[in-house]
C-alpha cells in the first residue's frame, strides 16, 4: 500500500476521472528476492512472471 500511495496517489482520491485510471500490477524485481515493482499491466509480462 505504501508503494501505491507513493507512486500512484490518485488511487486514494475520492473520485478519479475515468481517463486517469489504468491497470497496474506488481512484478518481482529479482527471482530470488521478495522485492516487488509497481508497473502498468502488460499481459506478456504478467504471463512471464507466472511462468
């Protein structure tokens, strides 16, 4: 939640214009670490992360 507040503060506004919205995802930064990176949703990246 802290990452979202820092990088995408508009998510916590009471009303958000539709044109401002976007899909986001959290991706691992490195295979052997627990660090996650916030990124815009990309189906290919999501599938790669799942595999």
